[in-house]
């Protein structure tokens, strides 16, 4: 079996242009470094904040919202990138955001910790429109799903191995500051390796439009492109419900199930294994069925998560949730970006991604702030059930997005000769 997979990989690799193969190798190196960074840092952030530093529920809410806050300005970041090389935007933001954890040994209070883990994703968000444009440039449309999935497999393998080791080291006396500092070093290496990927020269635009005009033009995408409008609505609503659920999950894990660092690592490892398997499946599925079908299937799977946490009676039930989470994560990772690229007009990938990211910023900033008081008023179980209903509405709108895309594609296709 391994021999057959290796032969298929070599056959696939040889059909790619040389520049694509070189870019993929550096992207793979980036994924490996990023996986170590994730395994050292983000696997344990919420558990350490809540269990060891006593972070309040509101502080957990801000940590959950932080990845979205920076995306509120995604359209402005995309405007700044117009007509410019995209790589510097990725390199410098990744270097600063991920390398910031080198300062972990100097963090001694709960507030300092919360500030560190909130600043990092806010800065990181600046890179997303540029990263999307780079993915469009370096990978052919026909092979992007499989190439990106192989990188994600490498990244998640390293996250799995790193979390497996770090979880046990942390429970046997290793200081979390040391673990985070090691992660920061590998995070900085991921920025360095990604910068090595060869890109085509980008002509400089001598007369870019004003920021206001760019923002208006970006928002008008929703009027011009009905399929993308429904897709954006579905993602916003289902994502809002998912973020309510994901904000409450670490609180429930600590307060109700009293998880240890080893428990967190075990859950992360199960999620990583299924994420790896998911990328094997979704990469091929995406190239065959398309990104909209990938997103629809992933969103459908994710509906099980809030139901599971609403009814879980013991820790063992959470392992099944980790399986679903891994499959959902891999599908959404590939599906969202490639759906954006599918809808985007030529040369406007960064602008479409900026619009997608801006709406993520809105829902990601608001949903965690809704989740905490909602849990206080109705209780955790009812809050999970309410998040399920919201996600179900979003899944229905995703079906409408798929219908409109098919209708739009049919109208654009030439009619057969009589």
C-alpha cells in the first residue's frame, strides 16, 4: 500500500511545473514548522489560561474573539496590498505574530498572558488576503486541493507529535513559558521558509484607487455575485453558531470535566489524526466535487459538536467530538479558501478573501461576547442547543448558495448547437 501511494505521489509530482514543485517544498517546510509551533502553543493556551492562571470567562471570551478582531480590517489590508508584492505582508506579520511567543519567559501575570495570546492572532490576520492571493498564484487550480492537503497533513502530523510530547512534559514539570518560547522559535522559522517560495513578479500599480472606493467596490461584490452573497450569509450564520459553541467548549472541559494537559493533548492528537485523514479525503474530494460541496459536507458534520457537548456525561464522549472536529477542520480549511478562489474574478482573489475575512471578523468578535452571557442566563446545555439551531440555519443557506452557483454557471455556459 505504501509503495502504491509513493508511486502515485511521484506520478502526480511529475505533472507539475518545476516552479510549482519548488514552491510546494518550501510550503511543506512551512507547514512542518507551523505544526511544531501549534503543538507547543495553541494546543494548551485555553487550558493554561483557565486552569493555571485563573482567567475569567470574559477573558476566555476575548481570547476566543481575538483571531477575528484583526479580520475586521481585512478590506483595508487588501487595499494596502493592491499592486504590491504580497509576500512581504505574509512574511513580516507571521514573523512578528508567531515569533512574539519568544517573549513568553517574561510573562508572569494573567493579564499579560491574555494580552500575548490576543495580540498574536490580531497581527496574524493581516496576512490572510495576501496569503490567499499567493495560493492562487503558486498552485494550479486543478491540483490546488491535493497540494494544499499534503501540506496540511505534514503540519498536523507535527502538531500531533509535538502536542503528544509537550502535554506530558507539561504535566511532569516543564514550565509552559519554556514550551511557548520553543514554539515561538519554530513559528519564526515558518515565516522564513514561506518567504523562500518562488513567486512571479508583480507589476506596481502607480494609481491605486482610494481606500474608500476600494471598500465600496469590495462590498458591491455581494450585489454583483449572488452565489457569493448566499455563501457569505451561510458562512456568517453557521460560523456565528459554531463560535458560540467553540467559546464554551474549553470552559466546559475545565469546569465540568477537569481536563489535564495530557487530556488536552490526547484530544488534540485525536483531532490531529482525523484532520490528517480528512485532508487525504477532502483534497481529492475537492478536486472532484468542488469546494462548495466540500464546505456543505463539513458544515453538516459540524452540527454534531454542540449536540454532543449538550449531552456529554463524561470525558470519553469528548473524544468522539475530537474526531468530528478534525474532519470538520480539514474540510473547512480547504473548502473556504478554495470557494473564495472559485467565486473570485481574475486578479481579485485578495479582495474576495478580504470580504470573507471581514465578515469573519464581525461574527468572531461578537459571538464569543454573546456566548458567555448566554451561558450565564440559560446554562451551558441550552446554549449549546441554541448554537446548533443557528448552525442549522447556516447549513440551509449553504444549500441555496450551491443552487445559485449552479444556475449562474448554467447561464454562463454556451448553449449546445441545434
